[in-house]
């Protein structure tokens, strides 16, 4: 494993046989190895001291780079969403030479743009008891105690600076008549700390970052490469030193050197095929970095959003989210008896089951996302689901309309109602909406330390692509906050410290690692084009997605996960023998782009299942059927699982050749123990 | 083929406004005529495809997905088209459908247009954005980089990271904030350019100028921004506005023509003050 001596965070692989984990002996057959206990534990490098002072002290302790020397450093930023655009713009402003890459035709289109609800910040403008500490506390607790306290505290601190920065850029946040910023409560929070721009907060924040980036492109400090996809990370002499890209218009494959590489490439939700992610969202950058030695942490922590428009048919290409705010006024119900095919308005009150209000009288329809989602699945599994295929529940506004009037509802949710009608052809003012949960966000991602650096020196990972701040469950309106905190306010400091201390020596494209990466990429492309099978890429993606959703989605069991782990290798084998990818490599070829991404999802899915099987507890977005309270709530096991699971690729790291037969090489588990000194363990209760 | 010559060939029916539970699913047999062009230098042509069995619940892009799956299985080259979020916000998709940018439904991007707005037997013409500054890359995909160049020229507020004042230090009247938002809603899809007989980008440019000029934070660079962005759009080959209004009619985010009038006022104002600025 390519780990430099100054980063003792990951254990080099060893040929010695691994003993079963001493601290938690378990009988189930495992598909993983635990790294030997001596020195294998991951160190998050969080500074020590009072938590309120950590970031200030650390900022002082970190080394700086002289302004005149910054331009001697070339930094690659992959991805142009909130984290990537904020990082590229900020580093450009500081004087680094930055190259930024995105697969879309413009950096303004990254999927951050689709975030609707808002962004949290501990401004306490409402005088309602909020504080940095409370945002920190809520985030750790909401993450079900699987995040790193020091990171989360810093995130809460930086949240206030983010709002200032965005307002200065001209982000048109919602305002009161007095001209000051408006806030709302979001996702069941007891304080109003969410800033928003109608239902398009992500769009407006991204355009702010995009415009800052555009300014740097204009002055020449950032070179933008649109319609360009990263296909490999180049690790040379133990450090991340560049990437290999494919120009999506010409097909040209190129290597590029850098002093540091920043991945801000988003999450892996499209492993489920149907998700609220954009069609192009993919895990290729993080998966290939993983194949080159970067640890992938907690992949089983995936978030499901309870209020999405249900699947209409086999041709469904993606799922559309309806803002969570709808649950403030809508009531969720299904028919009380299975097989009730009457139209909703014909079902009398007595024959309806408002199951969330019944089971959770104090929170009712506002229970957290995971609870709302699991309950929807449960009633549909009982045969009480509504709409095509029976996978849907009603979200009914008739009571709210009777109470508040149609005008009030229109003012609050008009845009969302219009969107719903556009997609379904149904009028939600008259007929209850149909909703169903869908994959929305992935908390897992590449492992990073407090400096947002992976175990590979020089490889930094920001935003949804890393695992760091949300633990097992992300709170609403916190994704935008984390992306911007990482990009605007963390990476400019920690990158300088890395460059000033590691002093990466010059590296050229003639380095053997670049040659190896280029030939690996060419070989993969050639192989995909040569198969000439019978099934389309989308066909395989659909099959993969339905398997993973069924067996590793809203709830998981050892039995289901074992079944999934048995089926994935044969699906992958079939893919590599029977997929058809038309066209050539040296042209714009959307089938080829998709094929490369689906191939990576097929491998990532297996690690996702292994992680889910190994985590024998329920926490946050990871619900194991075997581990629940008598009331059916998630049952955490803090004695055995209060750690970050960082998975190491145990196969050859000198190659990214696909695994075309049999299971993945048995991955190696590295644990980072989590200590909770400020937020004490407690079990959630929403009864 | 001119973009407007095929308007009205298909019997486009808007959804009944008072429908309750929505129309039931039907299957449509359609005929598509799609612009195919191998590359930017190649000759293009309209190619006819039969598209039977299309569900009325599909989005327009899902219909193209289905057509492409069939083409691939027949060993043919699928139709290349841009798309990403498929929820009407990223601005990546955009097709001229029966002569109308983004198709028949108002305030709707191509990805949000659903097949229930078409009827069995329809003939549908599908073309890329057509404008000099948007060269075709392949089939229905065009290069809209010129829109990025306009923003790069000045469509921003210079606020380097870390330099911001406390957010509530500068109150913004709600009306101004709303005006800013209405214009900031632009998704940069380029439909306005595609619909304009002059291939003008003025609605796009005006939206950004209107957004930033409405806010106190945007004042210091107000004149420079207007001059720089207008100069950029002119130098990139976009035409001028002749008040036809096709742009606002097809805009999926309903940016109004009024924004162009505001931009013209901003331009006049900036031109009068230009002498004082040394900034390039």
C-alpha cells in the first residue's frame, strides 16, 4: 500500500494470515479481513485540547505558503459542485494554479444544484436558543454517534461564515420585510436555523460558487475542463500526483500531473440505479482512488428520503424528490386493509390508517427521514401500498387546505405541487400525492482525516465524496453546509499545510505510474468496446440497482446481504461477457461513459454489502432487521461498533483491471475508534 | 431546416387543467424525425424512427431512452442528447420539439415534459438548439460554452473567500430580494438563444445583470459588469434583441422580457458613467 511514512494512518498490507477480530468474535462467515491490531487503527489526526479551540489552534499550527510561491503549486480539483467550485475558486484567489474538471458541459450544472430545502447555520438570528454548540450537538446526535466530534464542531463553527460569504456573493436568500434574512425550521429541528432561497437553495448557492469560479477562470488562475471525466488517480512514489482524464467530446485520454489532487465528486447513490441523483452522478473517481489505495469508509451509511415521487414504470430513469417541508402540513396514510383499490377520496376516515400519527403520537408525520421511510416500506410490504405496483403512500393535504385555505397552501408549496402535477399528471390540491422513499444521499465515502486528506498523501476529498461529518445519518439542510465549509474554509488551510510540509518533488508524465495508469484506462475502454454482447448498459444498471435496493436498501439482514454477495459476482461476470457498448473510444460516446460508471458501481456494490454485513447493529441510515428494539426501532451497539470502518482494497493496487469473475479480493478493515467526549451516547426516541 | 417550419405538425394537447387523478396510462405509437449529425464538422440530416408503445407516463427523455435501448439492441448508434438532473434545474437538457425550444408545455424543461401531452400517431420533430454560437457537437448535443464566457466576463460579485461582512449588516428590501431571485432562477439552458430568430443571448445576460444589480452587494461593480457582459455576448456572435419575445415564451423559468429592458437601462447608465472606470 502506498502510504508515506509521515502518515501512519493505514497499515501496509501483510502476507501474514489474519486472526479473526479479537474484540468481537462472530460466527457468521466473513467476506472481509480485519487489519492486525498492532498499529492498524486509523488516526483521524484531530488535534487535542478543548473542542471549542481546536480549529483556531490548528489553523495557527499549520504551515503557510508564501503568496509568491503558491503559483508554483498545481492543484487538481475534480468536480465543480458546492465543494469543488468553492475549493477551486478559493484556491485560485489565493494564487495557486488550479485545474478544475467536470463531466457536465458547464461547472454550473453539478448536482448540488438540485438541493431544495436549505442550508443550516448557527447564526441564532431567531434568538431561539441556537448556538454553534447546539448545531454541533444536533449533528453528532442526528448522525447516530458515528461521526468524528472534532470535524463536526468545526463544521458548526464555519456554518456562520458560509452565510456571510454567500450573501456577499449575491445569493438571494429569502428575506423578511425588514430586509433581514429569513429562517425556517427544517427536518424536525427545534430551532429555526435553516437559510433558504425558495425551493432552490442548492441552485443559488451553487451559482454563487460558480460565479466565484468564473471570476478565477477569467483571470486565468483556474483552468476549467468541462465535459472531461477523471478515469484514474495517479499515485507516484506513495503520493497522489495526478489524474488520467478522458475528453468526453473527442475521447482523448490524457494524463495530468499535480502537487495535490482534490476529489469533490459527490456520492455513490446511483449504485441503486434509481435515486434522486442526476443521471451522470457516479462513483468512478472515488472507486478508482480506492483501487489505488485510498480507504473507503462506511459505505453502508446511505440515506433514504421519504418523500419522493414513486416509480411509474420500467422505463423510469430517476426519482424526483419532493421537499421534506411538505410533511409540515401533509398527512401520511394508507388504506387500513390490504387490497383496497378505491380511489383515495372514496375511502372514509374509518378505513384509513394514518400510521405515523398512530405509532409516533408526539412527532407524527415529522419523524426523522429513516423512520418515515421504513414505515412506508412496512405498510407497502403489508400490501397496503397505493398507486402502480403498490409502492406508494398518500401524502394528503385536504385537512390543511380545509384549515388554512387553498391560497395558503399554494403560497407555501405551489412550486412543488406544480412539479408533482407535471410529472404525474395528478392534481395534488384535489387528490392526495403519492410518495415513496428513494436513495438521496450517501454518508459514506473516502476516508479522510481532520485535514480532509485521505490515507494517500496529497489526496484530499471534500463534500459528499468523503465520509466525514454526518456519521450514519445526515440532517436535513446539512449537505450544502458541509460542501461549502470544506471548499471555502477548510481546504485552503489544510492544503497549504500539506504542500508546505510534504514539499512534493517535481514529477513528470514520464513517471512509470502515469504510463501504467494511462495504459490501464486504455485497456478498460478497449475491453468494454470489444465485448459486443447482447445486453445494454442500462439493462445491467437496472438489474444491479434493483438487487441492491431490494437486499441492501431501507432494511438489511444477514440473509439478504449474503444473497446479494452471492449474486453480485455473477452479475458482474455477465456484464463483462455480455454487455454491448456501441461506437468507438475516440468520439463522443455516451454508452461508453455509462458502461465505465456501471462497471465501477458493480464493484462498489459488493463493498457496500460487505460493510452492511459486517456492521451488526442498526444505526442511522443502516437498519439491520436482526438489531432492533422490541418497538422496531434501530438498535445501536456502541460497545462494538462505535468506529469508522475504513476499507482497504486488498488486490493489486498497481492496476485497475476490473474484477470480471468471482468475488472482490477480500477487503481489509481498518478501524478508527470514535470517542464521544461531549455528546454522550443516547438512544433516539420519537414516540 | 428552419426551426419554426415544422410547428404544429403534431397535435399537441395541453393536459386538462382540472383533471383530478390524472389521465390513465396509454400507449402511443409515434413517429420521430430526429437530427443526426456525427460530429461538429459533419453533415447532418433528419432521420425517421418509429417509436411504438410509448407510455404516456414517460418523460420525453425517457421516451428517447427507450428509443435508444431499441437502437442499441438493433446494433445501431443511439441518439446523443444532453441531460443530467432530469428534474428541471440543472439546465443541461434542451431540445427543439416540433419547432419549440423545450416543447409544447410552458415553463417546462425538456426533461419535465411528459408524453401525456402527445397523442397516438403523432409525428414529432426533434432538433438541437440552433444558433451560430452553439455549434453542434453530435446529434442533439451543442456546445453552450459561450454562455459560460459571458458569466466569466463579469457575471459575479467580487467577494474573495473570507472577506465577507456579517450577513445581516446590509438589509435588502424584500421586493429587491424577490426581483433578484426571479432573475437568478435562470438555469442557463440556452432555450432563449435557440428560440430567438437573432440568436440573441440577451435574456440570459439580462437575467444575471438584473439579479446582481438589484442587490446592494452588486453595486460597486454594477457598471463594469454590464459593460463587460454585453461586450462579451456581442463578441461571441450572439445577435441583438428586436423585441420579438420568443425567448421569454420558451424560458422554463419564466424570466420576463422586462429584464431585457432593465439591461438596456443598465447599459445606458453604465455607458454614461464609463469614463470614470479604469478597469478593463
